[in-house]
């Protein structure tokens, strides 16, 4: 049995990794967070930023392809952030880059695993119980001498861990400017505020054309805005 976490970049993976390594004492995939590869060569779960390889072709690593038909015995967690935040923060308003967001939802939809669940970035950042539920869902075995955390413990250490995680993120992502919401981590619409109505509509049209109704329902908490305008040139410019 393998546990997969699928999410677009900048959707809370560093926060999840920090919590798992802190509470369970086991390493997670990616650059060193709290536990070095030399100290623990195994990983608590596998991850992908584009599970169907719609933006990059990778068989291993952080952008690995995962066959949805091969997940029958696995656990699948999909982490979603507000699509407009991803459109700005990760995709830089490029629909080609934004395809990984759709890829992950389609993978989740097609995954045959009976043990699959959607988690939301907003909840994972704001609610200790949501983070605990995700860690429990992944069925992570604690390191020797460790025990799985209780909700009381997660709540008691939540604020301190958040501050430490954001400080680490600022160092590791210094080239990209680090965390933009360090002073207000629950400002979940920070990046999209500068978007024009045209760009907002463009991102939502892209999703509506490529996602099935049941898949769009996963984004109900975020929108889309209505009515959406359709500028004359949008059919051409939506391609870029």
C-alpha cells in the first residue's frame, strides 16, 4: 500500500511535510525539511505536482506520473488551493503551466482507489483538525519511540510550528520572495487581488472547459464568479 499526496506547487506541501516530520519523526519527499535523507532514506508518502504528466513528463520525483488505474490498494489525497491563487502564484497566469491543476483533479477523479479524499489548503493552514485528519488519512507509521499525535498536541503546538515553518520557507524560497502572507497566513486571496476581471474569467473558463461537472463541484467553495464575460479575442488568448 502506498499513500500519495497530489497537489499543484505552492499548495501547502511544505507545511504538510513540516508537520509530518515534526510529529511522526519520519522523512517526507523533497528537499530536506527537518529530517535529512542520510538519517532516513525512506519516505512517509509519495507526491506529485502533476499526476498525469500534462505539463511535464516524469516517471519519478516530485512531478511523477501516477497511473490512476493502479491505485486500487493505495491511499490518494488531493490537496486543492483556490484555483485563482494557483493561477497567479504558481502558474504566473500561464494556462500551459496551469494544466497541472486540472491534471491532478482528473487523476483524483479517475483513481480507482476506494480510499481517496480531497483536502483544502485553506483548512490545512487554519485548522489543526484538518491537518491531523490528513496525516491520519495517510496512515503514517511513527518512527521508533514516537507515537501519533493527538488533536490536543497539534493544537498546542500549532502556532509555534506555523511560525517555524514559515521562517524555513522564507529561507528556502528566498529567490522567489518567500511567503507573501507571513503576517496574515489566513489571507487566502492575497495573490488574486491584482487580477483583472478578464484574467479571473479566463482561469475559470479554462477549468470549466476541461473539468467534468463532478470535478468542478470540488471547487464550489471558490467560485466561479457569475456572470463571466467572454471578450472577443479570448478564444485565441486562452491558448497562452
